[in-house]
C-alpha cells in the first residue's frame, strides 16, 4: 500500500501591487509615526503604481520582516500607509492584516518559507463577489516551503516529511495525538483561517496548523455562516492542514459544541445567537469545493459540513443543534415550524484529497443536496476517538455521490459492539446515496453501513432509504461487509468482495436490531477460508425477511448452512456456490481495476505548476 507524503506546492505568478482595501474603522492601524490610520485615510492615499480609487490589487504578507509573525506587529516600520502591503513593505503580522476590510478581487499573498502565528480572521465586511473573489495564496521562491499560518503554539518542532509524527504510532497501528509543541500557547484560536459571514473566496498553496499539548476547540480552516442567507463560492485548492489538536469527545468546558466540530476543515451554519420565539434568516452554503489538499494528524474530524437549518421529517435528530438542543418545547411548538426548517447545502465537491492519521471521522457531509465526494484517499482513520467514526459518510443528505475513493485502515476502537469502522456510511435521514467504484480495503469493520438507527426528534424514524452500493471492490475488510442498522429500498449490487486472509470469515451482512429492506444482487464474494459466512448474529438480530439475495456468486462459502436456512430469502435469479480453491483473486481484482474506472480517476498527488 502506497502512502503519499506532503502534497507538492502550487506556484503563482507574482504581481506587484499596493495595499488593497481599508483598515476596519473599529480596529484601525498605525502608521510609522504611531498615528492611527482610518479606512478613509488609507482609501485616499495613492500607492506606487495605483491611482486613488483604482480597482483592488494585491496585499503581500511576510511575517518574518518585523512582526515576527506573532500577531503583535504594527505593520512594516519602513512602510508608509501608501506602500504597506507591497513586496518592498509587506504586512508583517496577522493582527495588521485582520484590521483590513478586504474588497472584491483582492489578492492576499503569503510569502513562501515564512510562518505567521495566530489566526487569519478577516475584518467584518471583507467579501468577494461573483467574478471577483478574494484570492489567498503564496508568493516568493518556488523552491521554498509553502507559507504557514500557525494558530497554536509558537514554539514547535518541524516535521516536514511527517516522519517524526509517524514514529509515534503504536505496534497495533493506533496512535495518540502527537504534538510538535515545545510549549503551549495560552490562547486557543478557533482556526488558522476563520471566515465568518462572508463569501467568494479562493484559498490555495498554504499550510495551516493549530497545534497544542492539550485538547481544545481548534480547527485548521473554519468557514461559518449565521443569519446570513445563502453564501456562495468557497474554493480550497492545495492546502495542507496538519497537527490540529481538537477534542476527541464532548467534555465539560467545551465551548464549541460537539467535539466533531474540531479538526481539519469545517463549513458550518450555526444558529447560536437565535432567541427562542424569533427566527434568524435561513442560511446555507452554495458552491463549496475542497480539492488537491491534504489533512494529517488532526482531531477529531478531518473534513466536514454541518448546518443548524436541518430539521425535516425523517431527517437527522433536530435536538442535536441549537436552538433546539436542550429545548424540547421548541421542537413541538407549531410556531417554530421545525419540520420544515431544512435548507441543504448545494454544489459541494470534495475531490482528490489525501486524509490520514485522523482521531475520528475522515469525511462527513451533513445536510446537503447532491454532494460529490470523489477520488480521495483516506487511511488511518478513527485512530483515537472513543465514539463511533467511519471513513466517508453522509447524514441528512439527499443524492450524495461517493466514487473513485480509496479508504483503508479505518480502525475499530475498543472492539465496540456494534461499532462503526467501515469505509462508507449512509446514515440517519439520507436518501438515494450512491457509493460506486470505490476501493475499500483492510478496514477493521467493512465496506458499508446503512443506519436508520434513530429518531428525527419530531417523532419519526430517521430512515436511510434508497441507497445504491455498486461496483466497489472490498479487499480484506475484516468484521462484516455490510452493517444493516435500518435501511429501506436500498441495493447492494455488482460488487467484488475478496477476503483472502486465511481464517478471516468476514460475514457479508450483519443485521442489527432495526428494520431493514434491501437487495443483495449480482455480487461476487470470495473467501479464502472456505468457510465464509452470510450472516453475523452476535448482536441482537432484526428481521432478515426483507433482505433479498439474487444472482450472487459465492466462492468459499460452500460449508455455510445458512443458504438453506430461514434467514436466506432467494430472489428471482439463482445464486451459485463454489469452492475458493483455484480462484485467481489477483486477476479478479485486476479486472475490477481495469473496468471500474477507479484506476483512471483515483487520487493523484497534485502536480507542480
């Protein structure tokens, strides 16, 4: 199994341009003589190569030039207000940058080979527009490392090839979070980049960390909307997020909500400020793209979306989110219209990302319509968190597409019964999820979970329905191939499942104590033990009456008496049962790679350009 290291840098043409935007009136800035600089003063001061009132240009940031990157700099001491932010006189601290209201079309470029400490949290009112997004990227020596925004400790070791962190994995493959910090930062920054109530952003070629020796409410990238309406265009390309010390479980004193709101990148819609009896503006995301990026050694979740505008009949539990959380009367009051407060995210694409050494979940898509999760490589997932986690999954989402992903090394913590630990999951309130042409291997549990295993908070089952799991390759997944914990009208078809480890039985389906209705059709199951099992019944067993088996080929399952038992419901097409002996599973797997489209579309480390 090949594991990729850090992603390669993207290089950008350097364009010389002056300071853009204006210092936020609430914070202001300081000129070289110490006088405060207002937004009006900056806007009125022409800079080299720019006429007053000209269109936006580029801000250059080099935290090695005077502010030492510690967030306490007052701007480059040699610069006038007219030239601050030029290559000759770059902004030298995030505190200065954060006081500037960024206007549409602004480019913010961080110098390669440098580190800025603190959080890049643009001033209120900083936003792009359609056709003129705010662009954040790198400049400088193409051979230098990408610029770093370090929101956590300021005294830390470096680990450019990840070898130091990897050495701390235990023999079992599990590992605790490894911090590079030599001493802690007393301030907990929510994220290295924190965008609030803004839209139209392109972010690329950066490295983000938020390291610490103790857990906290930390993220690498946090994009949050509240009472905003629809925000559009959040594009992240070639960003490396690593060493983010979030929470692994909900604990007293956690001020950021669920521990699953900490980790790598989070796009979240909140209603934290809504007063009971009133309504904030319905708010959501449109056009999220995270591509060609790497997320490594983060707790708890690598990459996720989340929205408090998520209540609907049959959806995920409404009571998990403010303003409903802790206020059950709000759910039942007709005036709140909780049953119709579903505003899904649209045009969500998570593509060609490398995600590994994650405390909890790899990718979670919540409350979205037709998201695409493709060509990602996820491994070493659920390494630390005590609660359930999986590789890549959707919840309260319609028409999600998972394709061309490779997921391996998802752990099962503490032998939880019945735990997650599978590659994919169509979870509470999902409809018509498609999981196709993926490569799942060496996961502690298996390929797929169907989970309609809870309530919507409105008195109905949060049902999973209509999922299609087709044309995937499962190789040496261990505990069960499909976990059935509440499914309706779903299909598992045309998959290749190979269990080649001697003695590894790996039942095909474990039916938990929930109603299930799905078809298992046209699959090929290979088990080298020659004693493969159809069902696993260790857990309390629900009814198998509505699971239909049709046209499957079994190799190495001949001794299983369950084919003739009452749990096995035959479909229209006959099943075939043969010995595993003589089967060339390498050729079978090779044929799948050639025909599925996976090889042509799988994760590729981005090229230098």
